[in-house]
C-alpha cells in the first residue's frame, strides 16, 4: 500500500512539474512573439514563400519585369524551387560591415544559393526632406549636403540649380565653371572611395589603402577651397560661397597627374588579377531591359550598355562645351560596373583639365542683391550693407510661386530635386530623387541564383549611400 501511495505521489509531482514546464514554455513563446512583434518591420520584411502573395513573389524574383504585355501571372511561371521547409531566411545587416551603411537585406537561401532578397531600409531616419521645408532657401544647402555624404557638392549643386530655376536667375560664367570643376573632382573622390571599399569587400586591403590615399588629396583641396573636408555648403543659390583659392591651378594639376598615374597601379593590382576577376565576372548580372524597368541610373545602367549620362543626354552647367566619352559596359555584371567607374575617373580627369584651361575670369556669384549678400568689405563701411547681410541670413529671400524638377548626374546616377514654392522664403514641398534609393531595387534581381559569398561583392557594386536612401 505504501509503495502504491509513493508511486501515486511521484506521478502527481511529475504531472505538476510537467504543467510548470508547459506554462514556462508557453510564457517563453508568448515573450518571443511579443519581441518579434516589437522588432518586426511589418510588410517590409521578407515573408515565407507560402504566405507571400503571388504578385509580390513574382516581383521579388524579377518575373514581372519580363512579363509580356497581356499575360496573366500564374504560379507555374515561377521556376520550381525547394519548399519552405528546405530553405531558411537570414538577415544580412543592418550591422554587417559589407552593407555600406545601415542596409538590411533579408535573404531566402537554399543552402548557399540566394533564392529571394528583400532590402529593408529606414534605419537612419534623417528626415532631410521634411527638414528642408522648415529651412529657408539660403539654409537649405546645409541640409542637403549631408544626404550623399560621399558626394556633398553634387547635392548642393542640384538644390541650387532647382532654386535658381524658380528664380530665373542667370549665373556669371566663372560660377558655372567653378561648379563644374568641383562636381568632377567630387566624382573622382567618390569613385576612389568606391574602389577602396569594393577592394576591401573582395579581399584587397591594398586597394583600400590606395583608394583612401588618393582621396585624401582631394579632401585636402576641398578643405583649402571650402574650409571643410565634407558637407561644405559651398555651392549656394547664385554661385559659390567664395572664389577658388590662390594657386588652385597647381593643386588641381597635381591631383590629376597623381590620380592618372595611380590608376595604372590599380589596373595592375586588380584588373588582370585572377581572383578578382573570378569574384566579379559573370556575378550580379543585370540586363539592359531589367535596368530600364527598375529605373536604374548611373554606372549600373551604363554597365548594361545603355549610354545614358545626364551630362551628355540632358546637359547642364557647361558640359556641352567640354569633350568626354560616356563609358558603357557589355554584360552588366560586377566587373563591368568596376570598369565603368575606373574609366569614368579618367574621363573626369580629362574634363577637369579642360576646365582648368578654360576657366573664365569674373565674378564667382551673381550680383543680384535679392539673393546675394553684399561683399564682406562693405559691411564695415555701410549700414545698408550690414542690414542687407543680416536680412539675407536671417529671413532669407522669397522665391516666386511655382514648381520645378532639376536633375544632374551624381557619381551614383540621376539625383533630382523637386521643389514647390508658395512664394515664401521656404520650400512648400521638397523631394529628392536619390539614385541610391532607386538603384537598391536592382539588388534582388542581381542576387537571385547567386551565392551568399557573392552577395557582398554585388552589394558593393551598387555603391549605395544610406544617407540619401533614408533622407
């Protein structure tokens, strides 16, 4: 009898213990669900294939881009792949060192093969477009220059051109050519930075050191010219903040000579290197039709063979007066994107040399006193000049009602500024067409069917700057 009672007691204790463990497991599951709900990005995230709508699934695998007109989407159109039970969804980023900023990529993998990819953005939260609507036009340059922080002068240029279009303002020739000089120097600096980081992404620490070494020369010249190395607020409505410094011609000539000589070193280091070519050739392929359908611009589009460059296709500043070639690729792979950027540096150096030879004399900014502050020398002599200077930098200037879209060719592609003016001293609406944001759409198509190891090189080949993605 005693034995029976002890057995019954043991069973009861075990049952009680089992219920405790069950409650703990349920509590753990509930806690896990709450945590997932709190950290979820909702519809941005990549869902399992079985719960993904058919239309979205077709978009993720790029089928819609090639769908003939009039055809109906059907599940059989999708290439048969491993079922969900045999695949896994992983995160690459937003802390991954090879995602070039706070970019998060969700990937569905079958072993090491990438089946689907979904970029998830929004981790930077800069809010620059809304901020720009609360700043005067003269303050706007300090805001937009921080979007693409590897190409700040191009950001300032497109904003200034949009405001000047609304004002109907004509610039003196010297201001136009100074802007063109700085824009091309910025393109060289940005592409050098890309060569450095892309080299590191594919395992070349030497290229990382080389790229930063040459870029340092350009940043030093920018500091001499604008006062700071980055985020300059130097290109302003009506011209530039100041003239070029004494001896600028010698500085620019030294930069050109050095960069051209070092490009030959880069060629020797990378272009014919077997490992580098294995990592780049035939990887991340994008066709011309896909690039156009995805609205890709810049080196990504030109690598597919489409010669679209706004400096030639829709000239601005004085680009129609200088000679240069639009560099295009053939296969639209990582190697083509590398070769396009490498040779664009050479073309930019050629443009810079022409600008140095043909730089006109005269004023570096407009003499329209409605938008241009008086010369510094007059402020100490004239009360009217002092008041004018004060009003320009506190209240700004009023812009006629209207709307405008202006686009230029940044190192990453077409960057456009859309402004709506209500006649006040601040933009009523401002929107930036950021090439990094648009070009990210091409990643799922480039990565599909490749390996995880190749994803790093392909992400790098897009050259995204998250500051202008999450603007």
